[in-house]
């Protein structure tokens, strides 16, 4: 059908008007959603804010502000992996947004990527040479000699020398060198410049922990937490400290208060679930984790705790399946591989456990817990030789861990290297004298037929821990070997005086009576031992 030029022009005009109207409508919607999202964000109503920002993404998938805000909210809520994805996208869209880059550096630091955090801090200082917080992160993440040199150069050219962040940075570099005294001086000076410098309190807590001063560390962590919003990494750090030193009730109460104030504080819900899991309150774990999964269904830490609870209840199949799904979502996460190995061990699947642990160590060569567990599995499988080299490497990484020494000593003994096993334990005793170390040393010496030295070690173990039944039993063994039957019975009687229902005491009596050929007395004593502890049968 023929249309005149005028009709065609009218159609074009109508089409242009429709397109302009649609465009205006979309822009108006985006502005409305963004304004509403910003109101919720500033009011701390994060659940509602996220909904509005998601609406913004539907209209404008490249909105840098929405990405930055979502990243900031996930970071505040204690979910760094989620936060990182949004903050990275915001950096891509708006590399000049330094506040976003600073938050990204903090997330990198939190997930153990110090090198990436260092890069972000470097870029921030290029654009804002007077950024104190960036300077502090730069110093904290300067691991290599080259990075430390770069941090020192930034310190020298920092425009404000009378600045608390300069002192925090100085302290971080001093801590890297093991100079606790100068680190503490710098941090105290930082607080004299600004009593509300949260980073200085965190630094003093680190110094105190290194000095094994838990009381001071707790005070400093509490001070740092009190300076931060309810949703913050510092609040979670304080709760984790309370959990680590055994003040679980205080930690629980503190976390409950946080989630009362901020129902969407995911990190605080996760820590409460971890506490319930450690107390074997498996139903409580499930209830607490609902507050996490309703907001973050793929939360890795929560899924691990959920699996641990199921495994604790004996549901090996479901617990393992959850970890296997998590592994597919986070293929290169050594933590998940370690937890999956534990599940396979519980399910008596040693070969798959070994495979997972080998992968975890390949990804994280300094993952000491994985190295130790792999060694234990190999020892149980009758392969001590393959456990030795990794354990020696683990000991170089963590010479303070007695567990590594004990397992390595077992491996040495299994391959006939008893002198090296004894030397390992003696080295530890030089640093820290404890009952368990003397007990292990005594057993090694006993296998070497060095009975006098063995007896001396067991007696020291008993002196440090008078209730140590294993040490008493080992001394009784040495007495039996020497034919000192009266000494054996004296040890057993002394144990019964302290604990009248001591099954090991009756067992010690019974063993001696058997060797003495007093079978009636032996039978009576051994029956009593089994009555008190059927496991002795």
C-alpha cells in the first residue's frame, strides 16, 4: 500500500517518541530504584537495599555504584567471597573509586591474598598519596623484601608524618622483622595522635598475642570492635578471640547481641552455628544456619558447618554429599578439600581422603593441618616413610606445634629412627615442659630399653600431672619388669585412694597378680576392672 512522504515522516516521529518515552521511563525507574536503594543502604537496611540494587542491575547491568554498594554490604555482613565479586566488578567499571578499592584490599587481606591487597593499596596511593588507611594496608601486606622496601619508600614520602597511620605502618614493618618493642612504641604513639585509631588497637592486640598476653589482647580487640559498626570484621574478630581462648559463653552472648541489632549479620550467625557445632548441638546448628542460607544459599563456611553437623550425627552420606557439592562450586578451595577428606576418613575411604589432602596441599603447600592429617592417614595405612618428608616440612613451618612433633616421632619410630624421635621430643621439652611430652619421651626410651631414663621421664610426667593414669601404668610396667611387685601395688593403691572406682588401678593390680601367680587375686581384680570399665575386657 502506497504511503505518502508525509505519512512516513509521521510514523518515524511516532516511533522516535515511543523510543524516547521508553528510554525516559527506564531512566526514571532506574533513578527511583537507585534512590530507594541508597536510602535503605544508608539506613543500614541491607536486605531491602540489595533488592533495590538488583532492580537497578535489571535496567543497567553496568552500574558501578550498585556493584560497589552490594560489595560493601556483603563485606560488612562477613561474606568476603561474595563481596569480592561485586567489588571487582565495581573496580572494573570505576577504577577511580578509591573507597571501593580500599574495601577490595580489605577483602583480599581477609581471604589471605596479601599480594593482591598490596597491589590495591599501591594503586590507591598513586591516586591519593595522603591515604593513611592505604599506607597501613601496604605495610601490613608487604611480605617480600621488595614489597617491604616499597612500603618503606611510601612511608618516607608520605606527606603527613604526624599521622597515626604512619605509626601503624611503622609498627607493621617492625612486626615483620620481629621487633615487638618498636612496634608497640609506634602503636602507642598512634593512639596518642588519635585514640580512636582502630588499626592501632588491632596492632597492639597482635603484639600482645605474640607475647602470649591474652588479657591485653582481649582489651585491645574489644576497643577496636567498639570503634566499629555493629556489622564489621572487627566485631567478628573479637568474638573469634573469645572462642579461641575458651570463653564460649561470652562469645555466644556477644554474637547473639550482634544479630539482635543486625539480623542480616551473616558472619555472626555463622560463628554462632560454629559454637553450636562444637557443643554438638546439631539441631541448633540447623536452625542458626537458616538465617544464613535464606540470604546466602552458597555460603561456603556455613555449608561446611552444616556438613560437620550431619557427620557428627552420623549421617555420613548427606554430610559428604554437601561437601562434594561445595567442592564443585569452589574447585580450588583447600579448606573444602580438607573437610571432605575428614568425611571420607569417617566413611573409611582412605584412598579418596589421601587424594583430597594431596590436592589441598598442592594448592596450599603451607597448609599444616592438611599435611598432618595426610601423614596420620598414611601412618594408619602402614606407610610411615611417605609421611616423614611432609611432616619435616610442616615442622619447619610450625616448630611450635607439638602435634606435628608427636606424629613425626611416631613415623620415625615406625621406620626404626628412635634416636631422632627422642631428639624431637627433647627439643620441645627445652622450650615447654608438659606432662604429655615427658610421657611420649618415656615411651620412646622404653622401646629403646633405656629403662632408667624412661622411668625418669615418666616420673616427670607424673609430677606435672599427678592424675596421669598412663604415666602410672607405664611406671607399673617398669616395676613389673624389675620384679618390684610391692611398688606396683603401692601405685595402684595410691590411685584408688584418689579415685576409688579407678578401673586402671584394678587392672594394674590384676596384671601384677598374674605375674606373681596369685590367680585368685588376679581374677578378682580384673573382674572389678571390667565391671568399672567394660572396654577393658
